[in-house]
């Protein structure tokens, strides 16, 4: 998993290692919501098709990315969000998940 301040912005277009289709990131620090509650760096949808339901959403980590084609929008609002998220993930109880 990547450090929070290394995460790509929403809207970034990437391709995963050994993948054939690109993905667009639409969420960061997501859990699978299933039994394990495992946290992933990102959730993405196939690009350019977009969201076609839960089966078209993919959870993955930063180290799974092979190439970044486009880096999403970054502004002060996102930077403030990342700073707050970094503080949250520095707490020991969050890291235990």
C-alpha cells in the first residue's frame, strides 16, 4: 500500500500490471465491504466505459499500477483532504486494520 500522500487524484487514468484495459480511479482508501474489510488504495472503473455496476468496479493498490496515463485534478481542497487523511492513517488503531 502507498503512503496517503502518494495516492493519485480521483480521475487519474491508469493500467494495472498484466491488464488489457485502462481504469479511471474514482475513489481512494476503499474497503472491500465483504467479510475481510480489507482496505485498498483505490477503486476504479473501466475506461472509457465508466461505471456499469458493482461488477465493473475494481479494488487495487498503488503497487499494482503499471502505467499512469493521466493524473487527475489536484487543488487545495484535495491537498487539505489528503493532509487530513494522512493524519487519520497515522493513528495506530487505523493501521491495525
